[in-house]
């Protein structure tokens, strides 16, 4: 896919409450619409960006990603938002940089749990996978950027602490909550750190269309069967942590581009 004449980053979040935290830092913000979907362009820490909401779930994530990648031809795609804490060593606000994103409901559901498998893709002879890896250059830059990053302290359940930024595995499907049996099966076969509802589909579309991508997800509630109440209490703390890191990383991306 042809790239823009100048570097341009597409930043996607599932929820308006997540993307607004990033849009608040834009210089020269300009709203627009594509295929009826709203977006805001501007300059974020020296980088031209397009910011948009995907909505929740794999279909919404895939649809918006495909439309916006096709229209804007971004240099890269960043995903910023929240996810449940599958790895219980994570605290609310800890931000995971994806080393792999997984469709955790892709394959055969058997009495012994999931059997993950590839399926036929849109091109003849092509098979699509149940997992995708991010762009290596973006991942290296993100790992290096952690050293100079200062996270904002958070207060959760009466405790104040500084959340971390670390690399890990992100799993996604249209399931908001999952049973204890599903959690055990995922832990045994996938061992993810964060579970959410869009990133695997976004990663698949980016891979198919040749757009480098990287996912940032901050932990909110723990992964559970009925997370609604905990998510409402912890979601915005996580969203703010992910947005703060995304803004910082975008500045690192701009600096790295100038240095090349």
C-alpha cells in the first residue's frame, strides 16, 4: 500500500472516553468524517496524526481500521486503550505493549477447550492466523522509550503507586467477560497478560494491508465473568495511563523519524 508523502500516525481507541484523552493534546485539531465515521487530525508531540474511535468488538475494530488505513495510508497504526488484567501480577494502570495479539476465540471449541487454528483468508491460497506480531521497529522503539518515561501516580483501592509500562501478550474477542473455565484454558494455552475486544482484529487488518502496528493496553479490572462494575470503577484510570504513554511514545516516534 502506498505511504503518505509525510509521516502520519493513525491512533485508534475503542471508546470516545479513551481517544479524547489523546485528542486533548493535539495542536491544530481538525474534525472530519470518513464513511460517516468521525475523526480528528492534528499534530501530537511533533507527529501528524489521525485519531478515531473504532467502537467495541472485533467487527467494529476491523471495519474502522480497514477504512482509515485505506483512506489515510498511515505510516503506522497505534492502538491505545484498556483491557482486563489476565496476568494478576499486573496492577490497574500498568500498560502492556503488545509482543503478540491473539484471537482467543478462533478455532474449534471442544470439551477440552479451544483448539486454535488458521482459517482461509480473502486471497487464494492464503490462510490467516489466530495471532499477529507487531512491527519490529515500532516494538524496539517502544522498548527503548520505556527507560525515559515517567508515569503519573494512580490511586486504586486506597493505595497510591506508579504504574509500569512493560511488554506482554494481548488477547481479544467479542467476549467482555469469560468464565473461570475459559480463563483456565486461555492461561494454559495462551498465557496472555491483557484481554480486550479489538486489537487482534486491528492487528490482522494492519498485517493484511501492510500497515505497521503496535498495541498499548492498560489494565483495568481483573479478567472475570461479570466485569461491568469493576470496569466502571477502574476503566478511566486505565484509559488515562494508556493515553499518557501513547502521547509520550508518539513524541519518541517523531524524534526518531527526524533523526533518521
